[in-house]
C-alpha cells in the first residue's frame, strides 16, 4: 500500500535522468541521502514508450493545438491581468515526467512571488496546517494564493498553459497528476505505473472528487489508469472533466 511506503526506511532517494541515446530503458540512479528527496526503490525500470502509444499522442497534439487556438483570447486577458498585478505571468514548477525525466509544468501564476518563504513561515506557526501539508500536500487555507490566483484555481484556468507542455511531449491531455520529487515516495510500489505515463492535464483523480479525495486514493486512481488505459477511457475522462470544471466540483 502507498501508505506503508511512507514509513519504509529501506527506500532510497533517487535522481531522475533521461535514458541514454539508443537505450530502450530509462534507469533511475541513487543519490546521496537527503530528507528533501523522494524515497522510492532504486533502479526501477520503465517501458521505452509512454502508455497509449502513437494514437494517444495524436489525440494529444490535435486536442492541445485546438485548445490553444480556442483559449488564446482568454489566455491573453489573463496574462495582461497578471502583468498589471506585478511579478511573472507564468510559473514552471519542476515535476516528474515519463521515465523519471524532470520538466517544468507550466501554469499561470496563482501565488505570491515569495511563495516558498511564506509557506515555511505559515507551517512553522501552524502545527495543524503542517500536519495537513505532510499528509495531503495541500492546504485548505493556503496563504500563498493571491486573490486572482484563487479565481484561476477554482475555475482551473491556471492550467491552460499546460497545453504547451502537451505539444512539447512532456504531458498528455489525460494521465496521472504530475508530481514533485517529494511526492514520489507516496507511490511506493505503484511508482512504476506513474513513470509509464506522460502526466496529464486531467485524469482519473480530477473526475473522481479532486481535492475531496485522499492522497492514497489519488495514487490508486493513477495506478489503475496506467494499468488499464484505453483511448475510450481518455475520451470519457475528457468529457467528464468538462462537466467537473463547469460545476467546479472538488476545486480549491
């Protein structure tokens, strides 16, 4: 179980590398011990190609290109508002991609510029918030989020730039929620399932309650998606995502 993996002291931190030219296997190599690094079994191996193959990739390119054209006026308006607010328009957070390769997951900035400093100060003075953060990697009342950012998050508009990640081949329209290194250890023996996919803009988690689900449920949903993927499943999730976004179900 994913919950058991959090207390397993035999797990080692890893670094994430792109497979060498000509290699069919992406290998994950151990790093020196660090509390900030994810702890997962070393030397895990993943398939040479992401789950879904060429047909899933064709759906990704077509869908992402169409979405960027359709949403371009709205994206320009959001960019102008964020520029007037001050600070960068986009935020690229390091996430784990297919085979363990790290990439910058794009979003419209929804947090204050000094977000990490503000988070550490808030968690240091609020034990209950720290407990929730360590358990779920999210906060009910996140002090980092700006007023405009809250609107962007509730409506999921902050994720529109991720269609660029999809065109670049770093993400898919549908897949596991992109995670950080710190979250990798929560997946335990299901981490290989995550590594076999391109992370998705949407996925099984987003149409199954989003923030109303536990982290362990999210891990189970990601693993089930990877193991039983089909294009029919992707199309179903895309239609269900539209309904969830319009109803703002589970959004925080």
